[in-house]
C-alpha cells in the first residue's frame, strides 16, 4: 500500500527518529477500523486505517487518549501522529504489548479509574465531539447534567432510532423518560468527572508489567457512574476491580437505579448500529426506569 510510505514519513517527522516500515502485520479486534502492527528500525507502532472521512474520528481519539494520559491515572497508548489522503485516513499510536491480567492488575484498574474520575472540569461535555462505536457523540458543553444527557445522549439516540424506523412505544416511553430525568438526581447534579466513555471489557488490557491499559476511548466529562455502569453492561470486570474502585471512591446508593439509565444510551446505540435485536431490551429498560418514578 502506497500510503505506508506517507505514514512512515509522518512517523519519522513526529518522533524525530528515522523510520522505515519493514513489516505491517494485521491485528484482530477492531470492528470499525483496520488495525496493524508496523515494525522497522527497531521500532514498533500500532496503526488504525479507515476511510478518508474518518480522519476527524481519529483526531478525536488521539485527543481523548492524550486527555487520559494528562490525568496521570491509568496508562493509555500515546498518540504519535494522524493524517490522511484521498484514499485513506490513519492514526498511529504507541505499540503496547498486551498480556493476561491478574487480581492485582484488576485492583490497579479500579484504583486508577477512581483517580481518573477525580479529574474534573468546569462543565459537562468536552472540547470536541467524538464517536461511540461508529455513531457521532455530541459533547457540546453544558452546566446542566440532565440537560446534557437529555439532549446529547438519550435524545440524540432516540432521534437516530426514529430515523431508522423505530417509532411507537420506544419513542413514547423515551419522551416520558426524558421529561422526568431530574427525578433520578434528587441531590442535584453529579460531580463533573473525566470519563473513558466506552469502558467495556474489550477496551482494557494489561501491559508487560501487569499494569492496566485503557484504549479506544469516547472521552468526555460527565457523571462517573456512566463508566461504572458500562462495565456492568456486558461483564468482563472482576470483583477485585469493583472492590478497589468503591474503596477509593464510593458510589451513591442511587447508582443502582441510574446504571439502567446510563446503559440505556449504549443499548439504543447498539439498536441504531446493529438493528432490531436490541429493541425489546431498550423498551424493557425504559419500562423499569419509568416504574421507579411512578
């Protein structure tokens, strides 16, 4: 691929060290972009490739990784460079050799996430939009968490669902739920916390020292409970992770209800990305939430 030459030149410029690609090995795991490990001159990098219009997605991912790195909480791959041409866009990251985890590593993941969640900002949202999976994620700043969640999370996904042909009960329940959001926050707005944004089990691993690494973020500032809720949505996080997190940063009792509210966002996103298999689950979640406030 001719673009490899452009990528190698940009890496050389960004790192200040000459780099020539000698091998480019495909890597599994990516469902949105193609992934490769490239090697040469005693150096290795991780590269994502996608269509040219995905460059803004890569720019936002690089910014999100750097935001996490700036928090000095958990390891995230360092962004090296990103660009594109008329045929392809790319993102080059530090290559991290991944290894199996341990109870100690999961404990460190919980503590590190608690530290990251203590990094705050003036408003909910973020400086740029990004993506949740392949779906645009709007991060326009707001001083109100319920307004932000209503407009840019539930409301946005419900609009997409309507455009995708999902009307009826989903929309009527959704409208009722959005009108009652304040009821889920009797103590007012939550603390503004730095979030990974897409924290399922496929987006963390452990490096060669056994320390946790997080990647593929959908960063913004919001209620930390949203990250914890997603860890419970599909499983894959051990008990030592939750014990360490709760010890470092205890959760409010209201989380038990709000986690359904927060995971509804991701189920609606799956509905919009993957189809009607998620419709019943979304409607059931809405029903449980509305029953809480009757």
